[in-house]
C-alpha cells in the first residue's frame, strides 16, 4: 500500500497539481456514485450530472498532469497496451 502511495506522490509533486487532484479525485468518485444511484433509481434522464462531474474531474487532473509534464495514469495504461511511448514520471 505504501508503495502505491509513494508512486502516486512521485507523479504528483507540483503544488497546483496536488490541489487540482484534491478537487478532481472526489469529483470522479462523486460522479461514479451519482451515476450508480441514478441507474438504480431509474433517473437516467439526468445523465448529464454524473457525466459532467466525471468530465470535470478528468479536465482538472489533466491540467495537473500537464503542469507535471507526465501522462495521466489511464493514458499511461492505454499507451502501454498500444506499445506507445509514455511519460510516467517527468524528469
């Protein structure tokens, strides 16, 4: 568990990136929980609420990674699967 946290901290050193992630990660979780709740209660006519939270989350985290100079975790995974070069930790 500590190795996972250490790896995350190595990829998120810029203070602004940490703030963006501190806002973005809870937005992502909230979007997923809200989406699941809406599906369970057949309220998908409001689909834009969880989608908006998730999109906002990824925009904030993307800005954070742009400041860091490295790729987002999901992008790293996708590039690995496609055998493309990626930047896991900025120099």
